[in-house]
C-alpha cells in the first residue's frame, strides 16, 4: 500500500476525499458511521485542519487508513542535541 507524507494541514482534504472514494464510500455513509450529518462531514473533509485528533483518528479508521508517525530531523527552533531525550 502506498504511503503519503503529510506535512501541512492543507494536504489533508484531498487525501481524505481520495481515501473515502478508494474505500467506495459516499460522504453520507462516512457521516453515518461517524454519527454526524452529511453536511457536517462535508465540512470536516473540506476543513480537515479544524478536526480534532480523536475524530480524525476515528475517521481514518473508518476509511481503512493507518496513521504512522516518524521523525524527520530536528524540530524547527529546537535547541536540544540529537541525542537528548524529549522533556515530556
């Protein structure tokens, strides 16, 4: 299965729409599974940057999409060395 690197929220709407269509689902069918109206789901798909993480993960699950995170290098403005542990 192909992997897609997403670096900005602006990339999400077209990917969500493509994944939905690939899954053979209409907006109404996805909305029903999410427990929202078709209009609400349509707005979510268009404005994916406004969707909370929990709802986005639930949507990805419905679409049969897995989210994988990976480190690309030092964060912008990071002052830690590459061997430092995160300070969570």
